[in-house]
C-alpha cells in the first residue's frame, strides 16, 4: 500500500463520520464559535510538522489523520458560524438536502 491510499482512506472515513454525526443531530462545542477556535488551524500546522521531524512514520499515521480531522472541523465551523458563507448555503441547498 502507498501513502496516498492511507490519506484517501482517512479523508473518506472523516467524511463518513461527519455525515453520520450530521444525521444524528450532533452539535459542535461552544468553543468552536469563540476565539479559542484559532488554536485548531494553528495546531493543524504545528502538530503534524513536529511529528514529521520526530519520525516520518508518525507523520504518515497520526499526522495526516489529524490534518483531515482538523480540516473537517474547520469546514463544519465555517458552514455553521460564518454569516453569508457560500459553503453554508451549499450545504443547505436542495443539491445536498
């Protein structure tokens, strides 16, 4: 197996989890709408970079999974909290509903 397979499988699994949580009526924590949310994109850069410096294997197993998870969280927050977001309107449109 190649590293690309794991990245694609991770992204698909994250998308499936988000779809399931959406159907179950999952609500994001309140801190996602506060100033603390800035820690998510910062950690998305720092943690995988540190893992890459420590061990490439850690980066490709834990680091890439973390990148996919934080990207999904940022996408959800953008859709829910950013007023006038085109992503929010796309999600609520008939295309996905």
